[in-house]
């Protein structure tokens, strides 16, 4: 087999492949067998029809076409491998010669990854946000924790902003009820603005048993956006009671005995969150800095596919949220032209980033071990909530393993870049990526814990209590409910 490569553009080539006819013999034999099973000729069982009779009654041309269709994928694969090019997407194939018994030739135009070298990235400067936890952030987090342990007490008065009202909602359009926009026993915080427009004003001033009617566009359902007449009837009015911010609250809401211990733990947790954000920023910004040093052409078809993928993903997310694209653009204060431009730029950067990391993996001779693949599959399965074995089987059956290998390789290449950057925070402090990774993996905490155990070996450990499930709604009772201790 002979293969010539013509560069049409830096990201597209044309392969011209010539194949001696005798290389098609296995495919011709297979084609005769397949057609023999399909045709019905008197005196011959299916699968036993001789080749000359197939040529006579079916035609040699049909056999050749079957053989060529069967041979093309393998021949194209060989041509790509021999040419040492990295192809992208499906090729446009054209059979240019089929001389029975002599020669077979075809051409294949296909996008390729551009050829380039990744420049030196050692010492690349990257700046991430400071990881400073303010007192205000700590108090805000503790305040959110108090909200989860609040209780609701029924009151005999008109509803006010901040109260919780249990309401029934009935929506009608032109006098006809809208079933999917009506509900009963809805617990709603007045002033939150989380339901239909106008509900907060309608409920304010109502007592239990009283109703108010207003018009508003429906937010969801089959008739979303249409104006409806909505009647809200109050079943009860409740006020929220927050627990006192003291040691008793700390014992109720956590495993700690004092409020100061709870505050210290909250600060530590927030610091770890910010460290994790720094590490994530380091990865994103290291790749951005590396991409700025590289100028390569991008295949437009590949970019278009990435743009379409991102638009489809957004459309699915909006459907799940009950929003339209117009609603989303309005909430983001963007025009459709600006949005499309942002999507296109993000797609180009994603494609370019993939090319750069793929090339870096080749230059650094990175590989993927079975253990790394298994770890990736297990992590993905946990995020998806499916058994790892089930996900592994799906990936294998759908030929997704090559894509997984490529993803793991890209992650390894990016990790390598991050390990070599000069990382600082906005205040100018030099950061150690490896130290942050060890801290987040628990090595530092574990070492400190072991030291503490050695220093206080004679002390009896305190017993841990069971922890109830978390709840975002305050408990509905006249008195704060008794609760076991809970993690913050």
C-alpha cells in the first residue's frame, strides 16, 4: 500500500492511498460469503452459492462494492498510522480508482492536530486569589448554621416580611384552572422573592384564613410566561426563632463544647476551601498562561463542534431549570451577540488547550497506568452515583476508553505544568503547590493529630454523638426542638 499526504491547510490534509488489488482478497472472500447467505438460487442452500453464480445473478460490481466498504476503515487506519498524523473527526472519503484485478485507490480529507512544540514552561508566573478568611466570613457561616437550627412558631397576627406563611395557591387563566401552577400547603418566606411575582405583596398583611388575588406571569409549567390570576390563601403565619449564639448552640450544632471552638473549626474549614480554590485557580491560570505563549491554527470544524456541544449543554441546563435562553440572557444582562462571541472564544480556548496538553504529554512521554484509569473511573462513578463496575462496562461497550485515556493524560500534563510554575497570591506571597496538595489531602492534619495524641496520650478521648440529618427549613414547633450534636 502506498500513501501520499498533501497538506491542504495547517490543520487539514488529503491522503491519497493506492492499494494493490490482491490486498482486497480477504474482503472479497468475505463479501462473497455474505452475499451467498442473502441470495436465493434454486439448487443451492443459503451460504453455499458459488462465486461464479453470484457474479452472474447479482453482479461482480455489487461484490466489489461490498468488499471496498468492508476494507476502507482498516485501510484508512493503516494510512493514518503510516503517515504519523493525529486525525480529528471523520474523514471525507472518495474512491478514485477501482480496476478489477489490478488497482484500488481512494482519497481521504481529514482535519488534523497542528504540528508544534510546547515551549519551556518552567517558572511560568501565575497569580491566584489570597486565602484569607475574614471574621465577617466566619460569622456569616455561623449565621447560616443558626438558620438551619431555627424553629418556627405560629402567631395570631398579620403576616410581615421575614415571616413564614403556609399558603394555598390557585392559578387561573381566562377562568380555567392551571393545575401545574397551583399548590397547597406551601411554606413560603415572605420577602424572599422566590415564587411568582407579586406574592410577597399579596401575603403581607394577611392573617390565617384570609386570601388575596393578584395577576402575575407564571414562572414554570406548560403555560410559563402567561399572565394568570392567582389567589393566595393563608393557612397559618409563623415567625422564625434563631437559637442564641452561645456555647449551648455550639453543642447543639456541632461536636464542640464552646462557641469559640466552633468558630475556630469554621475558620479552618473555610481556609481549606480557599486553599482548594487556589489550587483550582492555579490549574486554570497556568494553562491560560501557557496558551498565551503558543500561537497555533485551529480546525474550524472542530471549533464548531465544540460550540455546538456547549450550546446543547446550556440548553439542557436551562430546560432543567425551567428557563428559556432569553430569560438567561436577561438575567446575565447580555445580548445574544455577546453571548455567542463568549461561547465561541471559550470553545476556541478549550480546543487549543486540548491540543497543547496532548502535545505536552507526547513531549514528556507521559503514559497512563491501569491504576490511574481505575481511579478515574471510580471518581467519575462516585460523582454520577453509579457503581464503578457499571460505568467501566458502559465505557468499554461504547468504545469510550480511548477518550478516558486522553482525559487522564491531559490531567497529568496539566499537573506537570502546575508543578513547575511560580505561584503567588495577590499579596505577593510565594505558594508551594505540593504543600497545598498535601494539606488538602489531610497529610498535614494527620501529622498534627499524631503529634497531639503523643502529647496527650494519658487523656481519655471524648465520646462522639450521633448526628441528625441536616435541614434547610427551620423546624416547625412552638419550642426549639431537642437535637443531638451536628457537624458544622
